């Protein structure tokens, strides 16, 4: 099974993906406008964001190369020590880049 991406095919795919993304984001906001934000709902939302983060990072930690693992370690340690996300992300990216440059 293949999708024709010549001509306008790729553009159509990108537009459809953008529309689906917008629909899910706006749909979530619309649905949550009917839910009263109680303490339990607030806890659920906070826990959900952490679980999404773990779901994104766990495969990288398990299946990634040593550069990815070292970047995760550098990012995590920087966040624990400095608590500045932009600095931690930058250090993680630089760590991965330097490792992959030195050990191709």
C-alpha cells in the first residue's frame, strides 16, 4: 500500500494532518468547557501531562543510542539542579551533538 505523494499529494497530507490536529485540540478545549475543574480533575490533568512525557521519553531511553541516553541524563540532571527547562533542553541537545560528533 502506498500513498501518491507526487504533485499535490504531500500538501494534501499535511493539510489533513493539520486539520486533524486542530480538531483534536479545539475539541478537547470544547469538551473541557463543560467539565467543572474540581481538585480531582486538576490532579488528573497534572498526572496526565507527566504520563505523556514518560510515554515519549521511555522508548528513547530504552531504544535510543548512547547519545540519546546521555542527552536524557544531562537534561534530567540539569532540571533537578537548576530547574530551568530551556537551559536543560539546550544542554541535552548539545550533549547529544557533541557525543555523536566525537563517537560517530
